[in-house]
C-alpha cells in the first residue's frame, strides 16, 4: 500500500522510470522510502538481522580471509533473495524456477534460507544461528503461513547449495611460477605464500566464466609506463612519504578495514535510511554480493594468470627489471602491509567497483552510501559511485601496495561485472 505523495513527485517518478526503460536500464527499479509504507519497510528488518548474522559467522566465527568472505556472503544473499521473490514476486529468481505457496510468510522464508545456508557451511556456528533463527520466527505469527514460508526458505537454500557442489572452493591450486623480474613472490615482512589461490579457479555466481572480463597483462617492466607508475607509488606510497597528503594517508588506512564487513554495514544502513521494502532489500543484497563475489573471483583469476610483483619487491629489486628509468632502494617500505597475493588486478577495487555499479544502477546514480572504518574510526558518505571508486583506487597506491594500473583495471572489471549481474540476473518480471 502506497503512502500519499504529491502529484508532481508521482509524475517525475514516472518520467524517470520511462526514461530508464527507454535506455535499457530496466534494472534501476529499487523504490525509495517515499514510495513504501512504513510497514513495508519494516518487513526488511529480517534481512538486516541475517546479514549481520552472516557477517558475524563468516568474519567473526570462521575468520575467513576477507576476499573469500565475498563468496560466502554471495551464497547467503542469493538464497535469501530466491526465498523472498519466490513468494513475493517482482523479480526473477536466481538460477531457479521455484515458487512458494500463496500466502506463505516471506520473512520466515528469508530467515530459514539464511539459517540453512550458513549452518550447512559453518556448522560450528550452530548455537549462534539457531538463536538468531528462533528470534526471527518470534516476529512471525505462528500458523500455516510461517510453516510454509520456512519450508520454502529451506528449499531455496538447498537449491543454492546444490548449485555450488564441486564449484572449486578450497581446491588444491598451487602457484608454480618461479621468481623472476616482474613475477610475484612472497613479500616482507611475513613472506606469506599466495593466499587462497583456489579463488582463481572457483565457479562464478553470475558470470559464465571468470575470464569474461579479464584484462590484459600489466605494463612490461621495461616500459616507460611501468617506470612512471613505479616512481609514483615509490614516492606517494612510502612509509615516511613527504609528498602524500594527510587526506591520502587517511584514505589509504580507511580502506584497510575488512572490506566485506564495511560494505555489508553500508548496505544495511542504506536499506534502513531509504526504507527499502523486503523485496527490494533482498535484491540489493543479492545483486551487490554476488557481483562482488564474482569480481573477487575474476581478480584472483587475473592475479594467478599475470602474477605481477608487488611494489615493495619491484622497488627493492629495480636493478633487475631491465629498465634504465628505475632505481633500486633495498630499504624502501610501504605505508601499509602488502597483501599476500599478486597485484594485477586489485581484488579490493574490483569488489568495490562491482558494488558501486550495482548501487549506481539501483539508485539512479545517487548512491548515498555511508561507510565506516574501524581502522580510522571515521565515517564517510559518498553520493556518487565515481567518487567512491576514485578513493579506493587511490588508496592502494597511497598505501604503497599497488600500482595505478592494477587499481584502475580492477575497478573497471568490477564495474563491468556489477552491470553484467543486473543485465542477466535479478531482473524485474511482468
């Protein structure tokens, strides 16, 4: 049921919707707070609760590596989305044709789907998950609607789990390239081997192939572009840089927080402040998280393929790169601790690009995204995806851990995947 709105707002909303349709942007249909009754928005609380539970399970209990978390959150969000739209309609289910009984509780379905997926993959968190499930069902009236909704939610979860059987998660993928000029090797101070290399080979969620948007190789070590980018990160990303601004330093540190945790909190805040209803909130979580999952997979695929060495290695061993325009500095240190995987392309900027592309499409361009960092203790609000992308792309370079090209290329790949997700999945029906 809609609340009363001024006629001019109704007309403007219609014009915007028709314009988007004419441009082919049929996915930009998330509804703002003024379009939904408070009761509709309140129904989305079950999604906020279970998103927080999923983060606490994957990041807190299981302590999974941050990039890997994007995959697990994609699983949960896709199952919950299917549970909701299978009952409520409005959007096409994700790789499924299941439909729930008329009158079934979509809230019970969402809770049951999230509970089932998380319990399947993280059984050690059973106490947490069972307590959250009991709490969720207390908010749903007892009776047939609750029972049918919960049963359908379990079906949606089982479908997702079935889709992911033997998808390559955790496979024994070895990184076998030998150290050579330009080739990645473990970085100081920990010299940790390539982390979660299986991400390079795992089956994507929305893409038909992890290679679909894979970019070409990074600049050759003997090229002018490479020398220019190495000099840039050497000056701006040094631990004691005299050129990096205070804002750049704060930005570099801001985005060292656990990215999936930051993004999920931002989505929850966005849903709540903008009053998204149960269906639109489920779509936002599913589209953003499956796109970020695939962006991470695509980034690892590129890392594994191109195996570009990190700036700390390149600067300390510049005398071996065959480039007369570079100079070695064996004592050089970056501002941030270098991640334990190759550079090109950046997994962080890829996941960010995917998330921002989805938000941009679903909000019509004004993302109004609020994100916080436990590292810096600060909160930022971005109104444009381009501004967010600019900061995350710069952050790695200012932190001394990535080259300009790897950050920008990663972000472009992520944006392409975010748009692909909405072009091929989570589409309006009827």
